[in-house]
């Protein structure tokens, strides 16, 4: 049975990063983790229980926190400015260690942490992020008022998926940053934004159904924007819920084919009704479901990661593959040239072509899996800093913050 790790937070200041100070952010990050207990008092901690001290003067990467909890041996983790940001020890040593660390730095015995191994970020084994389809350098960053804007930009950039569609990657970040700020100032939660996106998804579908394509497209693009904002808001404020996650991902899966169906029905009342609508709709559903099945089969049977981060070509394919945003571009193009029927035909054709490509990648993955065993993502074999000359690394990963741009914490 896995032992419970006890965590105690020290330090901190009132600098707010996306509406949270360092202590509250750490508490929100820690609470959902299994076999971990936040504690203020150390009297009742078992002597041999893992005990972790975290310094709330610093902004912790979630991956760093997970790595520290997973380790077994006592250690000190130092920041880039050689400050101890985390100490891992055992419960029996906790009271004495905390009493010493509570003293001003110039009054602490120099030997208090000298007997423990001192590690830096480079010593931690941190792999790519499957959930966000990316590999960014891990960070521990000092929280000061001078650093606030830079840290907010870093957290926001870090909340983005590395491999995603071209609209989400290049069009939405700037307006989403300011909209997320607005949500934080107004106290809006991610679920509020998700529910609003549901409303716009429904309005878009109704507008398409009755042939009001321009209005529907406006509603649709607003919905896709809000779909970006809710996820970013949840990550930067460490606010998530199972219901919100189910609603967000469920909406993402269900509404696109219903939009295309509504668009096809709406064509009947326009100057460009479409022949063989039933066949087109069936082909669209075949392409849509087929593509999703290819992605699911790849991750279920061949690899512990998403198909779109297997090879660099797969990541580039994700920019334009037949998902909602690229298809919405095709629908907008069809409306703009006065051929909404062509918009639907392009969407159906793009679904079929994309699914054929995904099926081909699934077969290629299966053949390689049979020969070599478990597949590896290209993200596992690159370094975001060392390999920045590679185009895929430039596009799908981020360079770390230069420590010289940061003001150190004065402890």
C-alpha cells in the first residue's frame, strides 16, 4: 500500500498570479492528488512518513510537484537562483526542520540542509505532457510583483496544448489571454464559460438549420473561442471539476457533426439546395466517426499517447485535420463566396480524406508496433532548448523563460 505523503507549505507573499497567491495556488494543485495530505501541524505525522516542504514564494510546475511526490529519498530542490524551494524528508524530522526554516536566513545554521542531496530541475525525470500534447521545459519561478506579468504570460502559454489546430494555435491566444483576464477579474468560473459556449453551440445549430448561415457562423466562431477560454481559465486558476470536464469534452465530440447536419438541412431553403443530401450526411458521419475511432484505436492498442504526437508529420497534420475549427473555415469560405452548398461538400470531402490519412497512420503504427513493440512519440526524443533549430520543435514547443529576466525572491 502506498504511503501518504504529508505536505507543509511555508513562505509566500500577496502577489497575485491569475487571482491566486503562491500559497493558495499550491493548495489547489495539491488537493486533488491521491495519497497526499496537506498539513499545518506536524505533531501527528508518523515518523517514517514522507514529508515534503514547499516554498510558496515560488511558482511550481505541476510536473515538478508530481516528480517530488513520486521520489522516495530525502533531498533539497534548488531553484535557478540556488534557493531551496522544496525539501523532502521524513515526518520524524519535520518539527525540527520547520522550526529552523522559520528563522530568518541569516540566523539558520548553515549545516541544516547540507546533509541532504541538492537537486535542480535538470535532475528530475520529467517527460512530455500527454494530456496537453506537448513537451515544454519544467519550471520553478520566483513570485514577485516585478515578475507578475511575465509569470501570468508563462502560465497562460503553458496552459495551451502544444499540438492543436491552426485556429486555436495562432488566432485565439492573444484575445483568449485578455478574455481570461476579464473572467478572473469578474470572478467567472470555467463552468460559466463552458455553459455559455453550450448556448452559442445551440444557437449556431438552430441558425444553420433555418439557413441563417452568417448568423450561425458568428455564433459558431464565438463558441469555438469560448471553448478555448474555458480550458485556459481552468488551468491558470487551477479550477476544474468532473462535471465541467465531462460537459466540455462531451460538447466537443457531439456538436460538430450536428452542425454539419443542420447546415445541410438549412440548404434546402436557399438558392443553392444540394442534391443527394442523405448520402453526403452519411458520408460525413462515416468520416467523422471513422477518424475518432482511428485515434482511439491507436491510443488504446498501440501507444500510451495521442496519434497526433507520434511523428512530426502527425503533429503538422493535426493543424488542419478534419476537426471543428478547420471545417468551420471551409464552411465560412463556402458562405463567403455565396456557395454554402460547396462549404458542406468541402467539409464532407475533408472528413473522408482526413480519415483515410488517419487510417493509414493507424496501419503504419500497427506494423511498427508488431516489429518493435511499444511506439515512441517524437516529443520523447527532443529537447525544447537544444533542438530549437528544428521546425517542429519551434512550432510545437516553447522555450523556457530566461532566468535573467526574473527578479529573485528576497527571503
